[in-house]
C-alpha cells in the first residue's frame, strides 16, 4: 500500500508525506484475513505518511482489474444534456458486466469528422458497483473517507501529463503491479486505449520486484510483453496508425533489473521507467531512501495531485 501527501498551494504541489506498507498475510488466505491485512496496511501507510486518520480526512484512491471497463463508443450526434439522459441505457450495450450493477461516467471526445457525419465519439468508464463497494469499504474500515475513486489506467495517464511526458506523439503508460497489469495508450487530445488484466501466477514476493526468482520474472515479463503487443495491434487497427513513440513502466515490478531494455528490444519502442520521485516534486522531507522505489509511487502521486 502506497500513501502520498501533497500540499497544493498557489498552483504548485509540494511533497509533505510518503510511505510504503506491506500487506502481511502471514500464511493466512481466507477472505477475512486478506481484508484485515489490507486494512492494517492502509492504516500503517497513512500513519507513516503523517496523515491524520479520521473521518474528516478525505483521500483519493483507485480501482483496477477486470471489474473496470474503459472504451470508446459512438453515438448519434446529440447535445450533451440529451446524451447524459440516455447514456445509462446505451452503456449497457457496451460494458461487459452482464446484469451486474455498475457505476458509470463518460466524456465526449473531440474528433475530426468528415462533413455531414452524424456521429459523436464518447469515452465510457464503468466499474462494477460491488468492486467499488468492496474497495471503499476497506478504506473506510481503515478510518478515512474516499473523496474520489479513480481508475488506475486513467490516473497513470494523468501522471504522464503532469510530468510533461505527453507531446505530439502517442505514449503508453504500463503499470505492472502485484496482481494486475494496466495499459493506457494516449495521444495528445485523447485517450486511445485502456486495458486492465490480471497478472499470472501467485503474488508471494512479487512486490519486491528485483528479488523475484528468474523463472517468475521470465513468466510475468513474457505475459506483459504479449499483452502490450496485443494493445498496440488493436491500437494500430482502430486508429490506422502505426506504433507509438514511447512506453513508460511503473509499479513494483518495473524495478526488475533490465526490464526497460527488454521491452525496448522486444517491442522496438523506447521504454523508460517512470519515477515521479526523481526531482519531479518539490519536497521538504527526506526521500533519498525511497527514490529508487519511485516507480511504485507513480499511481499514488497521480491520485494525490487531484486533491
């Protein structure tokens, strides 16, 4: 669990607290045990970051995994108020949750369209309601109130934008976490593709990145490469463009030795490790011992920027 506190003042942000806490299952694997361990780790991270844990302390958090869906869809051209009225019913045709209740948000996307085209492009973001409820429940049990629940792939793009890493070309943000892989493709002016899938294998030791054994590292790197290749192929077919300009890796597994080089060689796209602690934020606290862990904090930094 990562916790970041940013002080927002005068249009600038200053890092005033940061912490990392492990979820210690201690060999126990029941759902109640996992939840209790997660709640304890959330509290530990908040306390270590200097956060005043109380119901009045609102935080920004995020969900990920196959319980979320972000996609581009087309609708008949209509005013935004009319779209807002009909979006809920229309969205059911596009989200993969069957009869499950889901929370929905949307945004009209500016697109170059041919004269007379009677379509509009919309970005739909949906999450199964039970997934949000479970996540928010853990945060509330830890003693704080979620102010906003974001989606991991969207938050990663926000971090690239905040660090000035999105130019005129197309970039990919790839968060390689313990149990979930999130891929976002973005070109200036619009989000192009979002995917969030489960990582293979167990999670024991996965958060340690470079400490994994060679077989485990080979397994997840091969999986991630294939999933990113699939994302790029879909992007190429949908946009009729060829390739992207740069890939940014984040998450604990981005700390694995040589991972950026392997991705560059395999995908033929320059790949860098995203480290938001490497001089990107003014700070009055000592973070030298955490700077080499920066990729783990990319998501938390993005969420804290929203307050």
